[in-house]
């Protein structure tokens, strides 16, 4: 980014797109939390979650084409994408905290405990992840200690890491540099 003004512009548009991505993530999250009542909601949640990644890339493309006259450097595209996911992750962490603190009533943790105590699930975790029965016992004991803020922060960390990971190839795909007069 060449100037402070350019960075401020990127931040402003990324904030708006972060809010839009948060809305998609929230709908996906609500579907995932309600999938116990209707298993098809899990597919809806996955679809919306996947669409949110494509949507964020399309918003970057829109920013490039409509605001920057069709040109954006890799560095600016990367900053825009990472900031979009950072803002979305921050807002979504607030949404999740509010959900786990005031709406969930511990249901999420109960579902996790039921799954972890299932003999078939334990066998799968031992085979696939190499966990011992002691490891699984340790996880089960510590799940009960999770507070709403800790759960939201865990999701926040994963969301930020996913955003950075996704931003790298998206920025590569969306960059479009101006050709110089000399063909460089």
C-alpha cells in the first residue's frame, strides 16, 4: 500500500465486508446449532460456510473492479482479505459469546460430551487421531471447564487462522497489476 489513505480505504471496505461475512457465518452457526432437531441443517450450515469464503473473494473482486478501477496489488489484496476475516472473526466471536452465554445453556458442551463418551466415537478417535483412552478422558474432564468466553475465543482463533490461510490464494487470484509503459 502506497499511502496511509490507501490503507484507510482498504480497512473501511474490509470492515463492511467483515460485517457481511459475519452475517453469513451467523446463519451457518445457527443452522449448525439446530442440526439436532433437523439433520439437513448441517448441510445448510456447511453450504453457507463454504459460500461465505467465495462471497468474501467476490467482495474483494468487487472492491478491485469498482473502487480501484480493476487493479490491485497482491499486498493490498492480501491485506484486504485478511482484514475482512479479522473483522468478521471479531464480530462473530461476540455473536458466539452471546449465544453460549445467554442462549445455549450448556447444550453445546453436553453434545460434545455425549459424542466423546460414545464407544464408537472413542474407537474412531483412537484409530484416526491416535488418542489413548487417557487422552479422551482428559478431554472429557476439561470440556466441562470451558466457559462461554473460552469457547468463543477458541472459535475466534480458528476463524482468524482460516482467514489468513484462505487469504493467500485468494489474493494471488485477485491481484491484477497495471502494466507499465515498458511492458514490465
